[in-house]
C-alpha cells in the first residue's frame, strides 16, 4: 500500500508513522518543516512507544511524487488560507481515496465537489497530540479514529484502513454515519477550543473546573442541532465528554496553540458552521452564538494589531 500524508503537523505525523510501522509505504508532503523532515525524519514520543518515522519520500508538492498513492491523508486545519483542493490536485489518481482527518462541521463538501470521481473518506481523530518543534511530535493521550465514506457508508477501503490502525493499537471504528461522528466531536470542540482562547490560555482542566455549567450548556446546544439535523447523539454523550476531560492530562487545545503561535484558527469550521446549521434549522443556540461572536471579535483584534498604523504628523500650527 502506498499512502501520502499531506501535512507534517502533529496529527499527520502521528498517524502516518503508525501506518509506516505496519509496513505501509508512507510519503509526506511537508511545507514549513520540509528541510527538517527530509533530512532527519520525524520523532514521535508516545505512550504507545517512541518511534523515529522516516518517510518513504518527502516532497514540497504532490507533483514530485514517484507514483500516485492508494490513499492520500489530508491532515491540515480547515482555515480560510488553506488551499485544500490545490494541495490535493496533483496527488489524486484514478484509484486514490481521499481521507480527510480534520476538525469541523460540513468540511467535506468542497472536496467532494472538486473530486467527484474519487472515493472520499471523512475522518475524526479523538486525540491529545502536539507538534513541539519541526519534526518532533508529542502524543499525550488517546488516539481513537472514526472513518467513514462521505456522505455515508463504510467501503472496503475504509475497512482496510481501519484494520491497519487497529493493528497499530489504535481503536479505529468504521462509521456508517460520519456526519453524526462529526457532531459527536463537535460536542467537545465547541466549548473547549474557543474557551481556551477566550480565557487567555487556560488548559482544559481549568476551564472545566471554573465553568462546567457553561461547558455543559454549549454541549447541549450542539446535541440539539445534531438531533434536529437527523443525526441524534447518545443520551450520555455530554457526561462521557465531561468524564474524559476530567481524566485527561491538562491539555492546550489546537485552537489555543494556533492562537499563541499567531496562526489562523479554525473558528469557522468548528463554530461558524455549527452556528449556521443551528440558524438554518431554527434551533435556539444562545451560548454558541455568544462564544462564536466573541471569537470573531478576538480575530478582529488580532487583525487590527497586525495592521500598519498610519503615521500621524502634527497639525498645521500645532
């Protein structure tokens, strides 16, 4: 099997390394850390065992691949500046399955429209993993994957990929309804990602300790949208998310890490699309609306801080 991972960040590096350990030929499309990954590979520190991942091929763009992959794993954040279609264009061959492993609601439609003849697999990673430096990844906890065809189903290619991750000691479940799985992930992402930024950098444990009622209210609104959209979640989904957060190590969310590094945040993919779905379906979501509005103000403040200020001269006669 031949796999291309687009994105040498935490998620792509971690799951690509696991496939390589199972004997899969894994190449990586790297950008900012291309030189580091090409020369030294990627170091993975994990409770599953530390591992040095040396990709089969490291490229800056997919046109330089020796052959088209069987699977291409797109593991980049869904932000406005990301040209996901452009990154995929030269990677996709007649038998290539596109696998999206990323956060967000309704993030598949753009890719499905651009590649109508390709099998599209949508995936979600339930994991605590961080890129600590170029070519260095720290896996702290969890790692479960959910994979399913978009808009629904679980093909032979989905089953094969799941079996490889299972063999690597990662729980990987075929999801016949991947949209429901996305709403399930949003239950956790919608409160903790933005609140970690709006709180000034608190880890998940402190957010839960200080504002559990707010966290639960946001989670309940996400569940309500999912139900009205035809993808009801388990009755105990909120309690399970709260319990898991209590037992996980203090964790900086991916949105907080992006904020601290001055990178674009997934505000629209995680919050904006959920809010728009709630409006379209007529679901009352006051807490989601407020958090989304505050995040847009935070983004506006960041943009304003980076905007050049005019040089003010003295007034005539001053």
